[in-house]
């Protein structure tokens, strides 16, 4: 199975390179690593989890008259250690697809949009205690996630080389988990379908400026944002993500308010090849998330 997934990723990479050559687009590829921790919220029965996600996405950017259009494909894998029961682990493998764009107006005004979807395969080993006896059950099921994101911003130049960009954004996420069974050697438990919807609004700002440090030419960026889940299901059971052209966004958490900060460094390695390194940190009450992304982009123009 792992070889099939590896060859699938290689085939997607070759497809992206061939398509970019035919369309004049700019192919990109990024690797992502994420660490998330959810603590117990209040006196609830849900005790939280820790999770680690790794993955690779590839895609193509196409520019036309100053506007941007692109798509991406990839896969990520998450392993969660749940605190509800001892030795409760689940593994989630996701196939991602995304389409995105950016429209630019005069005076550095812009609108970004994103449509993202994933098909999720989950396998879990769950110990259940019945009359002080431990019964180990297992389950496998699939689900899906669909999301959309809109971002509006305007850049302001100052001190010749600096640009500050106030921005607002709106994000909607729909998660669907079908009916499934917990099975052991003697019996089975049926769990009903679970559907979650999240609507998040956010406000923030980016600061960009050029760099020639360490004999590298490129750009630096600092960013902060505050978000609020206007619509939220608070019973978090595992780590869920929305794939974008820049990295992963947490889809949900147990508290509505969040503070996000991050930094990026983009360097020109060769005439047409850029390397971007970025780090983002999200904090909510009893929840933290750390995401590191390394991205290569080859420009054909």
C-alpha cells in the first residue's frame, strides 16, 4: 500500500511538470510537518490528544494579466494519540485537491480565493474498559472534508522597501464522517454519522521586506492574525486540516478564539527556482498548533 501511495505521488509530480510545460505555468512542491496538542477543556469527558502530520503537495501557478490561477494535489498522513483511553491511537491518510486564485486591482488591492477538498481514510485501535476488563477494538472508515476561503487585502508601501498588508478573511469548512463500526473478536458497536460545520472570520496583517543576508537574495515576511469561529461544533475528536497552496490550516478546535503568528523566508536559489521556508503557530485556550513548510517553486517566465 505504501508503495502504491509513493508511486501515486511521483506520478502526480510528473503530471504537474508536463502540464506546466504545456501551459507555461510555474510548478511548485512543498513538504509540510505539523504538531498539534489539544488539552482537556473544562470538566468534559474528552481529555484531548496530540497529533503529528506529514505530507507532500504539488501544483501549478498560472499568471494572466496580473491575476493568478492554480491547482494542487497531494497527500498527508496524521497520527493522533488520544488521551480519552490508554493506548488509543488513530491514523488518518488524506488525499487533497485544491483550486485557488488571486485577482489584483489598482493600488495593491487584491482578493484571494480557495476551494479545497480531501478524502480521508481513518484506522484506529481503541481500548474499551468493560467491568474493569480491557477490550481492544479496531475500526476503519472513510470521510471527506470540503472548504472554501476568501481573503481581501491591500498593501501599503513605506520606507522605500517595506510593505504592510492589512487583510481580512472568511473560511467555511464542512466535515463528514459516515456511520461506522467498532469491531473486536466477539462483538461490534455501531457509531452514527457525524457532520461538522465551521465558519471562521479573521483579521490580520503581513509585513514584507527584501533581504540579501547570508549571501541570499529574497523576501522576508512576518504575519499575525486573530480569528473567531462564528459557527463551531466544539466536540473535537481529531486533527483536521484544510490544504492550501501555502500549507495547512487547522479546520477546527475546541475554543472559538485563536491567535496566529508566523514568518516566511523566500530565497532565489537560481534564476527560475525559489525556496520558501515558513513557520506558523496557532494558539487557543488549551490548544496549540505548529506548522513548518518547505516549498520549491520553478518559474517558467
